[in-house]
C-alpha cells in the first residue's frame, strides 16, 4: 500500500466516522423532536442526517458518494437554518437570515455533515493522485 493510498484510506475512514456520528444524531433527533409544529421541515431535519451513513456505506462509486454527501450537507444546512429562523423569529431575536445560517453552520451536526463530505472529496482526490 502506498502512502497516498493510506492517506486516502485515512480520509475515507474520517468521512465514515463523521457520517456515522451524523446518522446517530439524526436518529436521536427523530426520537426526541416534536413533529407537530412543521411536520415537513422537522421530518427533513431528521431524515437528512439519518441518510448520511447509508449513503457513505452503500453508494459504491466514490465520486457519486461524495456528491451525495455534499448535497445532503447543503440540504441539511438549509432545513436546519429554516427551523432556527422560525424559532428565533417567534422569539424576536433574529438578526438577519445570513447570521442565522452562519450560526447554524457552527453547530456540531452541520459541521460534521460538511466534514464528512469534505473528507470524502479529499479521499477521492488523494486516491486519484495515487493512481495517476
């Protein structure tokens, strides 16, 4: 095994660990969240992170897996930001939409979701350089 191959394996392992953590967080959220307020957004809030590890594990093509993880991360950020905006606007402490999105981006589940996508892309790039 080449050093670059080991690097790709390490990056892929990090992506898998982060996507597993995001999936576990999604299952915890689905167990503990109230679906009565906005059922569609709340369902997406729980479903998107739950799909992270199955996408990482079951999608065989590394490029497609990386793209799907990135799409899940962006969609999760959007849904989570909408729920945060709803909460802060009801309580009257919202600054702006971008500040709400940036605050949401700094939470662990969103960072882990983006981290899984970034590490997956990095593993793809490292493995591509190893074969070239």
